[in-house]
């Protein structure tokens, strides 16, 4: 996932900062806070190494088959790859921290910075969704170059899937647990906030989906060749692949993949939020906001 890991790392940094915002809003510096130290540890000890392992073990799949094998990987690529996987996480954390500090005197501060990091995650999900289509292809680079395409169901029995699942056993708890703890301890989710937060998420998700869908649709229409011998309705029918847009070979397949990935990933993002019990803020806490 060379093409999408940079957005993952930025989003991880932004979300870790957002989940500890109650504490960060009173901090003049961010580099010595527990959440920032954890962000560095997570990115450098878990996230960056997992990406390098996947790149080295599956260079074709990891690069969407732009690369063939290890002999085509210049040493600078994994170096820059590891560097950006940590650097962009730091940038995501810092940008969110600055937003939190800017809004620290705002009574609606929790909802305000929630809107910000949802923007970051919307971008992340958009890129992840467009990368979904690569799951339709074999992880065997030689087969890919030979034009051999395996059924999508073969992916669910492939070695790469088991590798991803094994990594998820470590990565998902490492990302979820601290978010849950910080949000619970810092009373990020107050009574009534969950419904407002959900509606805010839905708004920005639909906004991101609309933008990506419009751009993708404009691209497809721009390069669609109309047949002058056919009626407008017939050309329109051909534009949508004669109703076969669910087919894996359809030109609309990447967009459908994006919609599926967007729904699945945002569901996973919501889990730690809705598991956090609502905590009524004390009068002292309200006065300090």
C-alpha cells in the first residue's frame, strides 16, 4: 500500500491527537505529551515496519504491480517509504494539535476539532477506497504481467490475506485501545455528543463521497467515445456498460470499490467512539473549557 500508507500515517497522527484533545488543549508544547510519544512508538515500531515487510514480501501487490520483484526496488524507495510513514504521522498530529489549541477557548471545542479530523479521515478513506480495486488481481506478479486474472474469491484464501490478518491482530488493538482510553479518561464524549458526532461524520462522509464520485464520473465521461450511429439513450446505456457496472471489468468498478471501502472503513472508525461510555463533565471541567 505504498500509494495509501502516507494517508494512513497522517490519519493516525491526527486521530491520536484528536482523541487526547482535552489534555492537549492545555499543553503549550506537544512533543512531550504521552499521546505524541505513543504516536511515535506506534508509527516507528508497528506501522512503518509492517509496510516495509509487505513491500519486501509482495512488491507487486504492494505497488499495484508497478514493481515486479525485489530487484526492481531501489534502496531509496523503502528508505523514503519508512521515512514518510513516520513523518506524515507527526505532521498529522501537529496540525491537529494546532487546531485544538486554536479552539481551546471555544465552548463547542469538542465538536469543532472532531470536524477537522473527520476531514483527514475522509481523505484517507477516499484513497483507500480507490485502492480497493487492486484486491481483484492476483498477488503473483508473473501472472499479472501474463494477463492472468484470478477470481476475487481467490484473494480470501491467499497468503497475502493471512499476512494482513496477522498484522491486524497487532495493529488494530494498538490503534483502538489508546483512542478508547484517552477518550474515556478525558471525557471527550459527553451526553448527547454521540448523536451530533454521528451526524457530523455522515455529513463529511457524504461530502467526500460526492467529490470523489463527481471527479471519477467526470473522468469516465470525458474519455467515453460516443457512437454517432446510436441514439443518445443508447450511448448513455453504453456509458454505464449496458447495466453491467457491478462486473469487475466495468469502468465503474473502482468507484464501486471506493463506496464499499468507504462504508467499511468508516464503520471501523466509529467503533471505538461508540464503545466509549458517555461521561457527564463536572462543573469544574465546564468552566475550564
